[in-house]
């Protein structure tokens, strides 16, 4: 089963990072206030990007590394000016798209 890393723009300008198997359903939970505590406090504005990974383990490792990035780097990742492989070179082989 494929897992996805996703980035959400929040009302305060921050970028939330999470993982899910169904990004649209998970985003809908964030919007309705039933998602993470972080997005309940900082209302989600837009889904910026999602990246497919091979499995949950890869998604968790990717989430950890992306959460450590500065907001500007997360936005560059979402815009495509920075690749997920550049952030996670050890995961390059496990990416499925």
C-alpha cells in the first residue's frame, strides 16, 4: 500500500507536514477540525503538495526529515524547486513517483 507525505498551508503562514494513505480524506479531517492538534489551532488554508512513497516506514522517515526543514524549504519542496530526493537522498530508491 502506498503512503503519502503531504504539506498543508496554515492560516498563520506555517506549513504542516503529515503522512496518510488517502491525502484528500486526511486533508478533509484537518479542515473540519478533526485532524492534528496543530491544524486545529492554525486553520488549514490549502493542500500544497503530496508525494507518494513506497511504504509507511519510508513515509515516516520522510515526514521526520521534512519537518526539520525551514518553512521556506518546505514551500520550495511544494513548488517543485526542490526535490524530495534532495531532502532524503537515502530514500531515493524507495520513492515510487
